[in-house]
């Protein structure tokens, strides 16, 4: 037998030797990152389906029209309907990725315009994200 064959056979025997397997399997390399507790910033950048818990990037928001907010005069409106008119005229619910132009019901001003992804809010409009 040649030297190469002897070395090959001895390595093969060591590989299949069950006495040495637990020692080989006992060596555990630590992970570089914690998979159960990922960094929130990295998780936010990840694709919506590849996160630890899947959730969409889109949301609904309440948008306040600057024109209606200035024009609303509570003195001219009866007390019984003030709250209804204030809510209807000033605040509009808008989807963050709206694909159509959203117009204010009270004064017909454009609140947001669609882009390739998220909708662009008109300058002067204030908004807040709605809770789930």
C-alpha cells in the first residue's frame, strides 16, 4: 500500500469512528448576532416578509387640512354641530401608500399626491399615524 492510501484510510476510519464524534460535535461556535432579539434599526430596514415578525410598511394616518383649520370659526356654528363639523372638515384619514390624489372634503385642497411608493403630503398639512 502507498502512503497516500494509508493516510486516506486512517482519516476515513477517524471520521466514522463513533468514539470521537461527541468531541467533534461538542465544539459550538457562538453566533455573531442574537437571532431572537434583533436590533430594531436593522429590523426596520429589513424586507416586510423577512422580519422576525412580519408586518407591513404601510399605515393609515390622520391628516389635518391647514385651510379648514384656519377657516373654522366655532362662533358661527351652533354648539350642537360644532364637533361634527370640526371632525369632518379638518381631519381626513389617508393611506400612506395612496395611489390617488386625496382632497379635503371641506375646502377641496389637495392633501397628498401619489408617488412611486409613499404618498407625498402637501406642504403645511400635519399628520399622525393611526394606532392599529
